[in-house]
């Protein structure tokens, strides 16, 4: 009964914290008030603060054994979105909003931190608590912390995402690739403009761009192994000033997604090769700026199966769900390139969480917060 009562208390505190953070969102790299809020809370709990660059906050608690060290991570940044809706905890800062769930992740890890401060004698490994800035941008906060050495003495790392994409009441993960890389590209095509009535005297970059766009999709269908997913999407085309003038240049901007580093390398090479080849064939010039973002998120199978065993033992029989990989990106992948670990989805899709992540009306179903807290706690109690 005592643990249930404590979980209820932690949940109420997490909901209060989450609503406060939701009303006071801060963009990536600018989360200094959030930093102060988290740091103050950890200090009140007598949790050691490690020396890492703000606005990330990293706490540390020594375990009863100390032979192993695990890390738990939450992201703390918001998005440049005008929030919509009538919730009482609506963002107070127009154009900035927690519409991905990071406010919930932060509140959950703060609750776990409080549990740890009260139950140090029940946890064998040392615990590193990572409250990470700048998940939503490139270069990411995870990459920065890895470069600062946050995982040097860590054996395993675990993270969660409150996830609208799976049903409320489910907790899911994949034993291997789980989320995609997230790279960007810009292609500049230089032609030779002129009057629209005399195209033979021009090198029409718009016409060349249509061939490039079509051929990029051929990379997916003809250069990739069909069982290795990849996505190339052109989301922006900039060209021209009026209807009857062929412009000098066209700029294409887009995104690339893949589930393995080999696929990323194939897509990158092929985008450059196809752009060069097509532009040369039409007497145009092509320049590709390929912007590496987050790598694929690949769970370590040993750690993910450990988490599966925790879920099956600690929750109802039908809670665990083996999820298909998604093509969205997540910078937790930087940690998994360095150390084994697992990333989990805590499902919340349903009536209270209808809108997808990054939608102006996105909201967390706070009913799932206790499950997320419990999941982290059970990992801490059972990790050997």
C-alpha cells in the first residue's frame, strides 16, 4: 500500500509540474528558466548536480552496489508553434508551445528523481538523471552531452516518449531499429534564365528540377533493399518571380529518413550522384547540401528484452506491445550509438489525446503518467 500511495503522490506532483512547464515553454537551447526549475528541484532532493553545460541538467545518485551505472533521460524543450485550444494550462508565450510531450517527460523524470531520493537503499546501480536541452533541433542536445562525456561511466541508458501513435494503456518498443534518422537536404540547380516564350534560348532549371524530383523517388524503389525502409520527401521548392520568365535557379529542400546507417549512406550518395547526373545532362549545374541530423534510433536487443520482461512482470498481461518502427526522428539515438539501452513508447492515443505530435492542439493524456513513472522505477529496482 505504501508504494501505491507514494506513486499516487508522485503522480499528482508530476501533473502539477507538467502543467507549470506547459504554461512556461522555452525553445531549444533557451530553456534557462526550465533549467532553474529542474536544478532547484534536484537540489531540494539532495541530488548531486554534475557539471554539464546549461540549459541541460544532469543529476547523480550513487547506488547501493555501484558496480554499474544507468542513465535515464528526459527532453525539456518546446516547439515554435502557436498553441490552440482552451485548456487551463495553455502556453503563456505566444508562438512557443509544448506540443510534443517534453513537459510530461520532464515531470515524469522529476517524479522518479523524488522516488530515488526517498529509496536510495532499494537501487543497486548508480543513476545518472539527464534532463536534456534541444531535442528538436540540429545539432541536438543529446549529441552535445555525448561530446561532453555524459555517458563515459554509464553502462546502459533508458528513455521514454509519451506516444499518441499507440493506444492508451499500451507500452511498446522494438528489439532493434525503432525510429528513423532525420536528415535534411538542399539542392541548388543553376540554369540560364530567359523569356518564357523562348525556352530554347535558356537552360530551364524548373524543368531540370522536375526530373530530379522524380528520380529521387527512384532511389527508394530501385537502389534500396525493399526490406530496408527509406523516405525522401521534397517539401519546399523556391523558383521564379512571375509567370512568363524562366528563372536562373531553383532551390529544392527536403528530408531523408532511414532505419540503418548503411541506408543513410546509400541515400546520401545517390542523391548527390543523381542530381549531378541529371543536371549535367541538361547543361545545368547542381549542388547538394546534405545536412546530417539525428541517426537512426536502434534499441539494443538485450536491453529492450530486459525492459519487455519488466513490463510483462509489472503491468497487466496485455500492456506490452511490440511496435513497428516509425520514420520520425529522435535524438536519443545519439546515446544509443555510444552505449546499449532502450527507448520506450508509453501509449496515450485515445479520446484525451486525439491530435498527433506537433499539432497546435496536441495534448498529453495525464492518465498515463503513473505508468511512465512506474516503468522507470521498475527498471531502476531490477537493473543488475
